[in-house]
C-alpha cells in the first residue's frame, strides 16, 4: 500500500485534506483498489479541535498544514510518519496535535510553535 496526501481548496476557500491509499498486488504490482480517506476534511476540525486550535490551524497555509501532518516522530516505528485520528488543543500558546501513527497506530503528538 502507498498513500498520498493533498490539500484541496473548495469553492468557498475552505481547505480540505484528502488522503488517498493505493493498494497494489504483491506479485505483479498492479493497482488493486484505491480509497480516498474521508473524501474531504480528514481532520474533522469542528469536532476534534478546540476553537482556539481551529483558528490557529486554519490560519496556516495549506502546504504548512500538510508538512505538519506528515512530519511526526513515532517512538514505536522510530521514524517520521503521518498522523491520523487527530485531536488538537492549545497549550502554552502552542498548537498541540495528538493522534495515531499512520503506520503502526501508536499514539503520537506534534507541537506547532507560534511564530
């Protein structure tokens, strides 16, 4: 399986993060199926973000959001990974994203410092 993540801007300027998973045959490497995770706002910022966290997140450019989501250190994998099942709040003025590792589902966190 391989995956890719893109940031899409909707008609009204809202940014949505779309993750696509591609499943290939292990023998011939042909594409077996494709899944779009969530078909839209993967973060569900309304449900899992505090209001202050949501406003900080939405003020970030789309490419910065994408980089933040894909540069999370997993202590189980001992490698950089992506984050899913995200919850966010603000602690000491910094945005804190908590969720699960895309690879092994271990708990991970990412802190975004204010500039």
